[in-house]
């Protein structure tokens, strides 16, 4: 018999967290539960398809959730036996939470069994178990059950209760970094956890003086997800025989193990690495082996790992069928509510980046509450120009005028009419400071406009052809050469701050 199991409500539970420790616990309880369900099944001779399991169920996993919200496995026992194992592990989790909040154990166990939804799908046989099980589980998850509210989960998701719980002790996790600790890691200072983040920054600012960077006040929340993974499972053939389950599972397992090392090296707090999914808190800039790095160097590293693990598949298929990695990043001021920032990051990935794939979407929120997005594919030349400009500006290797994006926006109509930008920049940025301090930065901005102009011309040519062929055209036929530049420069200037 082929079985599929899914668990939730993960997103709803994550939205209850207000601090890094609380977000961690809200995510980890589900991974912890799935790991223990998998362990019990494995000990009873279940054969796993997803995830890749070889008896590696170490309790002291450092607190990184490595188990996805779904399991697919073969087992010769009945569905009742699967349900018994799941209910037993739910009870164990309920007992752990009850002790942490000092509440009646039986009451909490019963509540957790209702609060945590688990769905089971079963088929006698399947030619494509991953695809078929996932489709069934997708449908089952729409059947939301109503439960009577109790505050057991909310009480557990309090930093002090989490730290003192046996859950943390079991994992071997050494503590939780606050937002300022993560965001300002490149400063080389760490004052430990402070109840008030503002007090942390006052101390850091006083000690660093002129060396204090505005970017230290911003934290990045990152979601990542594999593109076209369903196509991999459907299309993969090796030596004329379909062996996708083992190959895909192993590639995802290796990706997770190698990602842990990279994320740790870059000073991130990793919440979850499950299959092709990642969730972590990251500084925007960091020092890695005494070298200046940014979050985009990190993304490049993770992408390289993922694509190398799937090279066995990607080298044999067309570009459109390759599996790549996309990211949603929410960059927020330290005072912005963490659970809301988490939702922005999720939407940046699944609402924006995944639409075009092999891409990153950055959502940034200003103090005023205004939010803007920057979306770009990794194979777009503008990505390289942007990430290099951001690194140079944030590490004081070059600079750009503080209000350059607003000035360009005022001149948008003119910019959209011209084809050569050398004379334009020479005319409108002709002061000595533009030719000296801002020279390199302005050249990079000009390059971004030129690259956007090329893409806009190709887009409009395509739309005109579609219109000529009688197709319905919903996009704007007018060029906007600043559509990438304005949000790109806004991100850089907001992180840089005014000096």
C-alpha cells in the first residue's frame, strides 16, 4: 500500500509568533512531529519515498526543522495502523507542550490532537506515487475542520516557555538570536539578547559611532522553493527506467544538508529546511571568512548547491523543464512585526517570484508603511549589476546621490523618449560630486536603465506582434525604462540611509 500524510496548520501557527524564538517553535513543532511519525514508521519497516530516510533520526539536530509537511511511503499495514502511530506522536507532542506551559496534560493532549490536522491518503499501487499522493493531499487539505479555541498554543509560543521547554533541550539548540543580533552580525559586535531591541541599537550605535551602518537595522526573512519539481518527478528517466523517487529524494536530502552549512557560515538563523523549501532569517550584509558578502551572495550559493544536486536531471532537459530555485525576501526595519514580515516574504515568493521562476522577489517596507517590490530572474543581467551596486554602496566602495531615483522619476517622460543616455547623465548629473564621489554608482544606474530599455523594446515588439495576430493584449504597450531602476535604487538607498 502507498500512503501519503500531510500536517498543518503551519501558516496559521507561524502567524502567531512575534519573536524569532516564537517563529522557530511554531515551525519546529510540525517538523518534530513529522520526524517522530517517520521514525515510528521506519522502525516498523515502512519504505520511504519522500523524504530520503536512512534511519537518521537524531534528536540533537540543532533545532533546524528538516522534515517537510508531507510523507510518502510504502507499507504493508492498514490505514488504521498509520492513524494509531500519528495519534500517539500527537499525544507525545501534546505532553511536551503541557509541561512547558504547566497545564493539565490530558487536556492539552486532546486539544493538540484536534488543533494539528493530519490527513492520510492511500492507494494500493501507483506508477507515480509522489505526484498522485500530493494531488490527493492537496484536495484533502481544503477540508478545514472547526475546533474550539484554547490558548495552549499561544501560551507555548512565548519565548521564556520555549527556552525552558524540553523541546529545546532535545534538539541541542544553543539559544535564539534576536533581530538586532542577526541583522548587525557584520558589525562584529554581539551584546546578547535584550528585551528591548532599541536598547541594543543604542548600545551598538554608541560603540560604533561613525562606523554604524543603517543596514544593521534591517533583517531579511527568506523563503525558497524549487521550480518545476513536479516536472522532474514526471519526466525523469535514467537508463530507460523511471527511478525518480529515490533520485529526487536523495538530491533534496543532500541539498538540505549542504544548505545548513552555508546558512550557518553566513550567520543566518535557519528555521526550516525541508525538501526544496527553505525558511531563514538573514542579515543583509555579512562577513564570511573576512570577506564582504551580501544576502545575494548567499542566494547564489544556495542556488548553485540546488542546481548541482539536480544536474543529473537538468542536463538532459530543455530550459523550460529544468528545476531551479526561487526566493522571496522580505527586508524589514527591526520594529516591523515579525509575523507580518513573514507573510510578506511568503507572498514575495509564491505571489511574485514563482510566477516567472528562477527568480528572486524582494519586498521592502519603509517606515511610512509604503511597500515596494523588486523582481528579477537570476539569468537577467540586471541582477548582477544590482547586486554588485548594492554591495559597493553598503560597504562604502561607491555611492549614489540620495534622491537620484526621485530625480530620475521626475524625468521619466524624457528618459522614455531618448535612446542614448550618456548625454542625459552628463547634462543632469554634471556637478563635481557626480563626477567624483558618485561617478561609479551613476554609471551602474545608467547600465540598469540601458538593460531595462532593451528588455522593454523586446516586450513591446512581442506585444505588437500578438496584437497584429489578433491576440488579446493586456500589458501596457508603452515603455517604462525605470520600472526596474526605481525599486532597485530605493532598496539600496533605504538600506544605506542618509549620511
